[in-house]
């Protein structure tokens, strides 16, 4: 049928009312939806309960392109799509979907050209059901076609994956087009995960399977909350994922093959969405357990793109990374892999190893596609062999005498504690290797090992470099540190410059254990930041000159939005100063204990931010930084009230050193972990303890120790623990209506805090675990013992 403008106008008039968002029991013939305005989300047909919507959603990356889709209509985030038929062909405004007068469901572009049609027999009506299924039905209500039988990447409770059907992941978090992984229910009864090629869908090898060994088995999302492989006679053969403790009447459930190739079972509480949408999708279960280890494709790049390697982020999503010296081919499409930041050596030019060096990365392996192997060979030779070979882009050593050489590009990279091998990656000498990148752990080759193994020419180069370095360090001793030693991001100030910037150290911002902080003013031409905080250190270790350089360097390499940035330093004569960004909203302590309770959501964000900053210091820096003095006075707020940890890395600069070889204690009473007072080793867990105390303070807006209060309430940690054990959390949040309305989260945060303040350091979680628990990414299992 021709879709003329006149006809279009007619339909517009007839069906105008249909376009409003109301629950539709039956969608009658000639009903339609049109994408009119960019970003409009009202254009949908809702299920009677209002839980599900069928209609158009704009792409998150381009609000003037639309997908026909089914989504959770009650959730604040419409980007969790359940189904879409045009994932590879999003449509512009004025596209439409129509249930034609002859009973066909037709998706059309603005010219009226049909883009998609399920090809079902003539329907009498359509309906968006409360299960999330969109159906075309005959007049006797028999189903002619339904979206459940033609799934995209997600299945819902009551849905079945029949023999011969599959779901295909989306390409990336915000690209809904056909992705790199699929899950197929085969006719032979096996449920198999495959990696597939983009764009053709060519099927690479499988990486996980649940084998039923019975033809015509199905995958059923049981309404009780488990996803099972079911035999033709109805018996459960195996369970793929399960969340039966969370009733499908209280929680939305979905099983999604995510863009990273992992099938995840998520739930979302139905009630909190009514209260205000603070909730999020919680991960309950997933398969396969470790895709980084399970997936090996050849041909194919593996779970991540070429030259990159597989690991996990804190939400247990696959996180791919580039080795040192490599960067993303396209940062927005990391699955395309990494490219070298330099020209690979060519075998045409004579001396191959000149201009290149090898970078050692522990626990990294590219397990297949070697072009050469040696045995026995030690690590140093394995490294040198690759450096000297113009074909070689990387070599791998297994620690027991095996060495493998790799050509460019390398595939199937994985990094983790389960890897016992070490990789050597060839990079250019000239490449400006980043010194500010804290997340990449690097161990540089020691000059000594090369001097032993290297050629005469190389020895000469190394010797020269060493001499230059020594000259530089000498210069540094009588004057100030050289920029190139400290990295490009830090500025070395003279004392005079800082004296001028602080107007003779006239405006004091605060005083702490480390020294006094002054406000500074510098023109943007010097640092790009108009306002500074200049910290004059006192009591630093006199013989610290060399360490000062190292410590300042490691502080300067940290980069995280929840840390106060170090901009520069001064190390002149006996004066040591550190120059930081100025934080306009002052300290968390003054904000929290001013008597006016900060908004609940803000406090939640502050807790999460501090946790992430600490996790970064503990787990993501090349050298771990233990703060040793976490307290609200040392958390500053920027103009958006983002928490920023300050004074980190100072423990080693001051007399009161974190190894406690010196007698002083840097920590502050009320926040320090009990092991400070015992003769046991100090670890990052001291920060976890202090963090736990601080979380309680932020939750309940009071100091840990309030001498004025009644005895049972005077020490916050004890009071909280008592209340928690008595099941009276509400007593703690009394008078705080916002928190009372979010009791689930209060309880979660409180449990995390109680775990953090355990007396035994080993019982305390790591900051990585803390962030996961706070974010709800993992379930907090047992009840914390009383601290
Ligand atoms: C959706 O509809 C509501 C009520 O009809 C209206 O207030 C709102 O502005 C609409 N939103 C959009 C994006 O059209
Ligand atoms: C969004 O899509 C439209 C239509 O394809 C295109 O013209 C426009 O450039 C896109 N906008 C962006 C920001 O990519
Ligand atoms: C919506 O969900 C997507 C994917 O789960 C996420 O990337 C995005 O940040 C969310 N948006 C909001 C506003 O929560
Ligand atoms: C969509 O159609 C309307 C009415 O026919 C027209 O006014 C508008 O310009 C069209 N928009 C686009 C983007 O084509
Ligand atoms: C939908 O239409 C069918 C066929 O006309 C009818 O049998 C059924 O009762 C209708 N359902 C509702 C909820 O209106
Ligand atoms: C769902 O699970 C329950 C209990 O495990 C079982 O009794 C029921 O038959 C299952 N439903 C389907 C459709 O398999
Ligand atoms: C279904 O098949 C399984 C496997 O052959 C068998 O063990 C079970 O007894 C059968 N159940 C029924 C109800 O027939
Ligand atoms: C590679 O180059 C890009 C820009 O060309 C730069 O941003 C990145 O930091 C470099 N990475 C490495 C490891 O040198
Ligand atoms: C990545 O995406 C962002 C936002 O869509 C865009 O601004 C940026 O230009 C993209 N970068 C590249 C390299 O395509």
C-alpha cells in the first residue's frame, strides 16, 4: 500500500489520541506511533500495569535517531531496552510504526518505506502484555507473532528461548547495534555462547556451553526467578542463573547477554522506583564465570580487541586495557583494540633494536599465536631476543624456561592473578611514556640486567643514560628537582614564587599535622588554575631529599576525580612546600558538623566518592598509597561538593612515617585502627577502618566521639553496633526524613561501615570490596560481628 501524505494526515487525525501515554489493553487496527520531536519519550503503548512500554526511544548518543523498542516504563532510565527490531538501522524523526488496516505491524521511515515487518498473518489486534511481551493476535486471541519469540539481547520471566533461536549482545554500552557475542539455543539441546564477527556475524569458536544432550531442549526463564535448561518432557536439566530469593512480583528480572559477552541476571526493586528512582539494576548471577579465561578465538582477537587485554572493573564488567606504549584505536569503541603509539620496527632498516625498548608487564599473557618458542631460556634472554628481532612485537616468559615470540598484532590478551607468565612489550624509546597514568602498573627494566645481557652498543647507551641521570640527581640535590625527573604535570616552584603567590604567606587556610596551608593566587598562565592552596610542610625528615623527589612524584602521578590534585612543589634549601588546587567549599568536617544536615543524596555521593578515591590510592596506583589519616578534616569539597581526599602520600614525607619505625602516630584519635596501638604491621586496612568511622559520621551527621552525649551514645561506632544488633536502625536516623525514606541504603552503608571497623584487620574488606558493596554490585553476605 502506498503511504501517501494525504493518507498520513488522515491517520494522524484518526489516531491522534492513541499517541498519548496510556495503558492499552488492545491496540486496534490503524493505530500508529510517530517519532516527531527529537528526544520525545511519550510515544508509546503501555502494558495495563504500566510496567512495559512499546514505542520509540532516542539513541543515547544521538537524540534525533530512534529505535522501535520495548523497555521498562517505570524505571527512570529508558536505556535498558528489552527488545528492538531495528538495532542496526535507527530511524530519523517522522518515522512510524503502524498496525495497518490489514493487520500488519509495519515500521516505516519518513518516506513510508517499510523497514521491518515481522511477517505474521493478518492480525485483529496487538497488545503490550504485562509480561513484557508484545503480541499480534487473531480475533480468537490466538497469538500470531510475539516479541518473546524474536528476542534481541534480553529475556524476561516467562520467556522461552526455543530450539534454533538466539540472542545477540549489543555492540557497546551505548551502541545497540548487533555486537560481538551471541547465545544460541541449538536444536541439539546445547546452549552455546559464541563470539561472532562484526559486521558479518561470522561465528568464531564457542566459549561456554551448557549441554543438555537432548534434542529440543529449551531455555526457560521461570517466573520463580531462575533461568533453566529444560528437557522436552519438562524436567530441569541445568540452571543457567538463579535469583529465586527475589520474587518476580517484588523485583523486575532480566537476563541479558551484555556487550562484553557475559550473560547476566539482573534484578531491580519495583517499589523504590515509585519512591524516587534511587535504585539500580543489581547483578545476581552470571555465566560464564570468567570470560577472560574462558574465551580464546583464533582467528579473532579474543574477548578484547587486538593488542589489548582482558580484566574486570569493580562492577564485574569486562574492562579491556591497552599495554604501555599503546592507545585505543578509537576510545569510543574499545573493542577495536589498541594501536602502538609509534611505528613498529621494520625489517628493511638495518639495526632492529635501535630506538626500541622492552616493557615488562607482570601477569599478562597472550596465550596463542606465537611464531617462535625457546626452551630453556631465562627472562632476560627472552626479552633481549624479542628486542633484537625485527619481527617480534612482544615476548612471553613462563618463569620456568619457556619463551614465546609474538608478531603484531597479538590477540586473546588476559591479565590477572591466575596468569603466571610475564609479558615483554616492545615500545619506542622516543615514545613519551605517560608518567601520570596511575592505573597502569609498570616495572621498568633495571639497567643492571641489561648491562649483563645487552650488546656493547647497548651498554654504551645505558651508561650514557645513567650518567645523565646521575648528573641530574646531583643538580637536584643542591637546588630543586628537575621537571623531567618528576614528570610533566608537576611544576617546580621557587620559594620566592610561592612567597609572592601567597602574598607573603598571609592568608592562612588551615593548620594540620603536616603543616600550615595558605591561600595562593597565580595567574592562569602559570598553572591554568587561578587559586591555589600552598602547604608548608613542617617536621619533615631531614634526610629526605631523595625520598621527597620520589614521594612528590608518586603523588603527582595520581589522577582521580576524588583526590585533590598536586600541581607543584618547592624543594629549596630546607624548605618543602606542596602546591594544590584550591577547594572552594572547604572541608567535609565543617560541612558535616555545622549543624545543618546536608542533603541525603549528597551525603551518599560523598561516601561513594571517598570510597572510590581510596580504592584508587590502595589498588590502582603503581605504588600503593596508604593515607594513614583519613578523617573528615582531610576530605575537601570542590565547588560541586565532590569529595576530594587531601594530604595523601604525606605519611612518608613526615617524621611520623607510616611504617611506624618512628614513634609518633600520624593517625587521629577516634579514627585510628586498633593495630596502631599494638605491635602489628600497618597495612591499607588502617584506612579502611578510618573510612568506616567516617561513613557512620556522614550517615548520621555527628562526630564519632561526642562527650556531651549520654554514655550509650557517646561513641558512635558502639552505639551504631548496638542499635544494629537490636534491629533499631531507625533510632539512628531519627529526625532525618530523607534517610528514613531510603532505609535500604542506610542499612547497606551501615553494614559496610561495621565491616570496616572490625578490630581484626583481616576481617575488614578491601576498598575495592567496599565500593562494590556500597554500589550494591555485590550482596553483603554475613552479618558483621560487633566491633
Ligand atoms: C509527556 O507527557 C506528559 C503528560 O502528557 C507531558 O507533561 C510531558 O511534557 C511529555 N513529555 C515529552 C517528552 O513529550
Ligand atoms: C544524528 O543523526 C543524524 C541523522 O543520521 C545526523 O544527521 C546527525 O549528524 C547525527 N548527530 C550526531 C551528533 O551524530
Ligand atoms: C542508564 O543506563 C545505562 C546503561 O545501563 C548507563 O550507562 C547510564 O549511565 C544510565 N543513565 C542514567 C541517567 O542513569
Ligand atoms: C515531520 O513532519 C512534519 C509534518 O508533516 C513536518 O512539519 C516536519 O518538518 C517533519 N520533520 C522532519 C524532521 O522531517
Ligand atoms: C482484545 O480483543 C479481543 C478480540 O477482539 C477480545 O477478545 C479481547 O477481549 C480484548 N481484550 C481486551 C483486554 O480488551
Ligand atoms: C518453575 O519452577 C517451579 C519450581 O521450581 C516449577 O514447579 C515450575 O514447573 C516451573 N515452571 C516452568 C514453566 O518450568
Ligand atoms: C524426563 O526425562 C528425564 C531424562 O530422560 C527423565 O529422567 C525423567 O524421568 C523424565 N521425566 C518425566 C516426567 O518423564
Ligand atoms: C599515546 O598517544 C596518545 C596520543 O597520541 C596519548 O594520549 C597517550 O598518552 C599515548 N600513550 C602512551 C602509552 O604513550
Ligand atoms: C567519542 O564520543 C564523544 C561523545 O559522543 C565525542 O564527543 C567524541 O568526539 C568521540 N571521540 C572519537 C574519537 O570519536
